[in-house]
C-alpha cells in the first residue's frame, strides 16, 4: 500500500541538523567579533545616556507642542469675533508630524486668489504672497486661483497648480518627506537624496517614490504621473511601474467603460480583502485549542530532532487524533510520515 | 573578590557597585547586563561566550551556508544587540541566549529580504540556491539547495513579524510564551502572528508550486 500524500512545511529543510564547526573557525570568529564588541561595550554607557537624553527631549518637545496646540485652540476661537483676525475654517484633530517647509511663495496671487494653509490644528488664509509668517508646522495647503511654490527642508522644489489640495507629512523615518495630493496637480524637482533620504507623493490610488528627479503628479479621478528627468517608481494596486524621463503613467484618456471596469475591479478587490480579513479573524477566535496544538507540534518536532522517533510519532499521532481539523495537521502528517519512514528503515 | 551588586527598583536595574573583574563563565545574565551597562570589557567577553552559540545557530539555520559570511553577520548581530541595549535595555527576567538568538534571527531575515530586493534569488547570481548547503548529505545537495532557496524565498516574502514568529517557533523551537517575551508582544498576538504566518507561507508555497507545474 502506498503512503498517503503529505504536504510538508517548506521550512522543515531549515530544521535539519547542523554539522559541528571546527574550533579554529570558532576561535578566529571570537577574536574578530570581540575586537569590535569591546569598543561597542565601552561606548555603551555614553550611547545609553544619549538615548535617554533624546527620549527626554522628545517628551519635552511633545508636551510643548501639545501645550502650544491647546493654547492655539483656545486663542483662535477668542479671536474669531475680532474684525482683523485670521479667518478660521475648521479645527482639525491631532495630526501626524508635519513636513518642514523652508520657503513658500504664491507669486501669481491676485485679489481674488488665496492660499489656505492648515497649521497647528486650524486653517486660515495666508495673507502674504511671500510666505512671511509661515507656521513651522504647516500641514495642508489649498491653492485657489493661484500657483504656489514651496521648498521642503530636504531641498525638493514643489509647484502646486491652482485649485489643488495638498497635505504635508513627515514619516517617522528620518529624512523621509511625503506629500499627499488629494486633488489637483503638483510638479516636483527633487535633488539627489542620500541613502536615507526619501521623497514621495501619495494620491488616493498610487504612491510615487523618487530619488533625485523632476516629475509631475496629477489627480482628478485617477492618478497621472509624467517624468521629466530621472527615475520614478509608481506603486499602485496592480503592482509597480518604473518610469524613466519622458514616460508617463495613467495620463491617457480612458474609455468610460474601461474606467468603470477599473472601479468595479477595485471594489471587488476591496470586498475580497475585507472578507479575507473577516475569515482570518474568525479562524483565530475559533481556534481556542491552537496553543495546545502548537505545544504538541513543538514537542513532536523537538523529539524528532533529538532522535526520539517513537515519542515523536506518538505526539504527531496524538495531535492528528485530538485535532484532526487543526491548521497544523498538514505538518503533523508530514512529520508522522517522516518518523514512520525512520522506524521502517530502523526495523529493516 | 570584587563583585557587582544590583537592585531592582520599579522595574529598573540599578547598579550599586561595579568593580573590574576577570571573565567568569558563571556570571549570571543580570551580572553581564550590569557590566555591559557600565562599559566593562569583561562583560563583552562574557556576553560573547554566553550567547555566541545561539547567535551563530540562528544565522546558520536560516541562511544555511548560502553565500553567508558568518563572521560579518555575527558582528552585525552583536552590533544590533548593543544597539538595542543602548536604546532601551532589557526587561527582567533575562534569557540572554534566547534573546540574542532572536535578534540574530532578525538580522538573518533582513539579509534574506535584502537579497530578494536585489533580485539575487530570482536571477541566480550565485548568492542563493547554487552553493553547498551545510548539514546536508551531498547526495541530496542539489534538491536540498532548491528546497532551502524556496524556504528562504518564502520567508522573505512574509511580513517581518510573521516571518520572525514562524522562524522562532518552527525553526528555532521556541514556544509561544517565549516568542511573546522575545518579541515584546502578548501571547495572543504571538499566536495570531504564527497562525497567520503559517497560513500565508502555505498559501505562497502552493502558489509557487503551481507556477512551477505550469512552467513545466
């Protein structure tokens, strides 16, 4: 009779025993690693002190920012009645860290044009065309009837088209700058960034990541990217497109049925992901015995590894008998087949 | 004999007295940690002697000799260990070898992911899947190479937290409680990562097998 077909875990090959290493190799590694380790350990107290100082500074800065935001929230409503005060549109909830803008200009601003900025939880019209009085924590820009040019702390030049809405954020990763284009068009010139540097433009349906280039991103009902210089990666739901100078993505006029098909596809994908997520949650909550199953599998594998074939076989059998529908059953069956094979070859 | 005294106050390890002393293989994990925090040279050696087997074991199990320069990776693992200690220290109770093994598993997984990013696995530049596999019968070597490369590729495709939980449990043999302590999450979260990781691994394994059959 033939053995039932089993599906073995792809990781089982990594569990195979390792050969012993020669003592010469170990001694050489020890000498080499210890050389660097001594220096690292001697610098550890200083590094610890620095890390603690950074934590303290971060806590103080956080508390100060919170206090400043609270003060502003109290101050702005008090100013609303004043005739010459800034125009308040809405208070915003706590936001992620702001991207630092060094310079902002709206050269074409006319009397009927305005740049709306959102900073420290409130938005108001920028009264000047030169960017004077620009808040340090600028979070959102809305250009109405004028272009806006700004330069980020990382050196990127950003040109925002009229009637555009742009959120600015800094990622937790040092040196990463993110522009979130909700509407309109933005043109960016990014200088070559260091290894840690990253600049990206996010739209509702794509992420454009660059390293030193000039490109334009627009969003109306879908994203359109045009690259003038360098290389740009566009991450979208169907994968990643790498665009070189002169290339574009998503800008062609699409037939309405194609756009509709895309929308339907996006909806289907979202629905499928939601269903998968629901099923995964149900599976986790339904498998109350998973810990016991894990323990049985672990003990069986440890016994197998240490050469206790009979015990390992008993444990695999127990797992399959007690929990036949376990997600670990496949692996247990594979283990059982292995231990039986060892037992048979031993008997021969 | 000079000694180190430590006291536990509200979860903080407080160093009361430190004196230079020779490497003692019998130093406890607490003593080694206190020595490290004080920048003592003997503590570096004691740390190495206490954890090098676990560190090397994790690296060798995950990378299986495929283009790995273990000396460099050992050094990278110890640098990562010191970096974590400098940032946040460790919480009692300590299990230095297990913790260091988990840190080096993370280093090895990073190496795998970096290689996939560089497309070395797929384009066969000699880093993975084409070099001898340590601990494997030479007669099985060819099939073992492809099995190891497949396992590594699958691991590199998983979410880092899931890959870490799978490696700690299925390859290094830690139980859920230990995984939770080593990765700083609750047991329920560790269990969830493990079961999702396993499901995802099998799903991807099935997909690649199907692709292989279609290609053939």
